[in-house]
C-alpha cells in the first residue's frame, strides 16, 4: 500500500512519515487555498498575502491530520495494539497497524477517537479565531484561523460517513460485527458502502467540473478514487488475512534454497546468481551447511565495479537480520506483513541459526488464491496485484 515515504519526526513514540504522494497533495492544497478559497471568501489582500495564507493554512491542515491520526494511534495503543507509525497518505493519514483489532469494542473506540479529536481541535481553533477578532489580529491571521476551525469540523464530519475505511465505516463495521459476530460479513457490507460512496464522490466531482468548478470537482474525484480503491483493498486484505492466519510459515517454505559459498568471487556471484535468478538476497552457506550470513543486492552496490574480480562473497557478507529471516513456527500472516514492511519478497526460514528453507511472497499468494478459489465467495477469484504489497 505504501510507496516511497520519508520520516518527518517522532511523537509519543510514533514515527510520522510522509508518503511522497502527500507532497503533491500539499502543493495542490496550498494552491487551492491561495488561488481559490481565500481570495473568494476574504477579498482585499495582495497575491503574496494569499500565498502566505495558503502555505500557513496547508501547514495547519497537515498538523490537524497528524493530530487526528495521533488520537487513533494513542487509543489503539491503550488497547494493546502495536502501532509502528503514521503515514500521511494521499488524503488524510493512515495509522500503521500490525494487527487488526480483536473485537468490535476496540475497533469502535479506535475509530471514534479520530473524529472526536478533530471536533475538539476545531473548537480550539474557533475559540482562538473569536479571541483573535476581539484582540484585533490582522484579517489574514483570522481568515487562516477560521479556515482551520472549519476544516477540522469538515474532517470530523467527512470521516464519520459510514464508508469503510473511513472512521464512520469502521464504526459501522464494529456495530455489524457486534450484531452478527461475523467480521467477514461486516467488512463486506462496510467496504461495499465505501466503494459506493467513493463512486458517488467521483460523479459529484465530474458534475462540478462540467459546471465549471474545476478545483472543487478535482478534489471530489481524487478523494472518491482514493476511497474506492482503499475500500476494495481492505476487503481483499481481510480475506487474505483470514486465509493465512494460523498457518505456520513452515507449511509454505521451500526446502533447499539456492545458496552461495563464502569463497565465491564477487563477479561470479553477480553473473551466475544475481543475473540468473534476479533475487535481491542470497543465503551464504559454507561446505558443512552452516549459515554464514546473507548477501544482498544493496551490499553489492556499495562495492566499486573495478573491485568485483578481487573481492569474494565472504568479504561483504553480512549477518542475517530480522529483516530477512523468520522462525519456522511464525504465523504466515505476520510473515507477509513483515515482507510488506521491509519491501522484500523472500525471507529465509531459520531455526536457531540453521537454514531450513525459504519462503516467498509468490508461494503465499498461490496458496491464498487457491484457498479463496475453493472456499471463498464469488467476486474474489483473483487478488488484484496492487493489494499484494511488494
Ligand atoms: Zn480517522
């Protein structure tokens, strides 16, 4: 789900990231505010002033979204869920959960925390705005404060629409889940409403564009597209999760993986292994079968080309880390989550330092596809590649 992202800062032990897509969005928001919103509602300022207001407004929106996501994360952590960080992603943010909530009650409280926090923040901005008017703050500052109050109320209301994966959709899912005790059914209903709502937003956007409101229409189309794909992906992910969880990775591993010997010259390694198999990592094993470490493409890249014929694998082998190894008893769903997080498609299965086999994303998907094909419901015969992670 995540493309390239950059770390911004840490807060309360959560790392905040920005997805690169968000930078484009930030520019669009600034432009929308500076060229559209502020000149329309607050006349009489200069172009430069509008741009400064736009930039300050966009930064305020950025912090409002972080505040919203941070509230989700803090409540999740209260309930004992493991949250790695927060990524600001296209529209709004995503708290990265390693596990789904275990029960409907947890999901309910996690979901409502976001909109509630936005309402509180909106009230704070509104209060400061009223005081600003009283204190005679310049009109530009008041306009930005007013915008931030309104946008936080908009964030709260929009997120409360019962369209999964919006917060309101999560609330709906938790209620349906509580009612029938069936998470899969609850998710199917909530994500269908999500996809339908997304389609509605796209149509609304197109109507707006046709009638001349290009900027507003563009936003509706963007948000609708994002919501539609997110809701469809959420349902597929749940099915995948259901198919895999409880299965130890031992079941999916291939024994006797391709290994390389420590004494092999680097250029031979590159030509006979990297260029032949196109894997990004190989286990290094000595003659008596001990795992010496791992050799990765990234490590090779650090060696200048003219040294390829002089160096050997053992010169650049690195310790196999948690990033590329798993235990045979580990849950296959957790293994897939780790592949997604580390951006790798192959992991070594090791038992107390001994190489047992290798597990690949391809094998996990082959299993899920088959299981859904035999036991799944109509409409989910194939898993779309975009929900595969990497
Ligand atoms: Zn939220």
